[in-house]
């Protein structure tokens, strides 16, 4: 492979290059179908994530009813869009963060700090250390188990689109590389 133009090794990052110019009509139809499938399933997962976020907050409020402010940890979950160009359109993340309020010149401001997830799709319980009260741990653990499942599904669905685009670029690079070396590719 090293003896020809190097086109096979220069594929770019999956998702950052548009493949429309590389596809014939049939292949474009497949790519469009995959994009619609990905979008539809990511939308369904986002709705599920938002419903689970509301359920989590409701359960936390119910369990903490009657507790003083000092008995509460400051942890919440955010469903955030991934608007960056390399991200699959419609992709989102589920991230735990801590929050605190501060008064600045009579204006109440909320500050957040995102907790580190580490490896995989699940936050380890040690990521919450120092941020939760004992009564909150079972609620957060149960919610995180469900959110990890959603994160895994989002990653797998986005991967379908990324792999299609990578396969198209790889195939085109191979064909282009073989055309450039002509009959000399054997030796």
C-alpha cells in the first residue's frame, strides 16, 4: 500500500467529510435511508432520556421532601446536544454535573461542573463521591443504570452512520489508488 499515492491512508475522520459527491444514485439512497433511520432513533432515545431525566428529578424531590437544604447534594443530569461538525446529527450526551448558586450584585447565578465519566458508557459511583448524600445514592445509581443503557444505544446508532461513511471513503480511496497505479499495482 505504501508504494502508491497514499489515498487509502488519508480517509479523514469519520463524520467530518461529506460523502455526497462520492455516491451514485443508489448508494445515495442508501445513505439517505441510513441518515433518516439514525435521526428517527436518536430522536426516540432523546425523548426517553428527557422523560427519564424528569422522572429522576421527581423521585429525588419526593425522597428529599422535608429535608433541609443542607441535607441535599448538588447533582443533576443534563441532556445535551452534540452540535459539533464531527458529531452525528441529532446525537446527544447524558452528563452528570454538580451545581451551585452564587449571588453577584443581586443576581443569582448558577455554576455547573461536569463529573468525569471515565471509560465506557456508565459513570462509576466514585464519580459522585462528595457530591451525594446517602439517601440520594440509590436514586442516582438506579437512574445511572438506565442512562448508561441510553448512552450505549446512542453510541451504537451513531456508529452505524459513521461506519457507512468510512466504508464509502475507504472504497473510493482504494478504487482511486488502484486507478492511479494502473497495471503496476502487482509489482
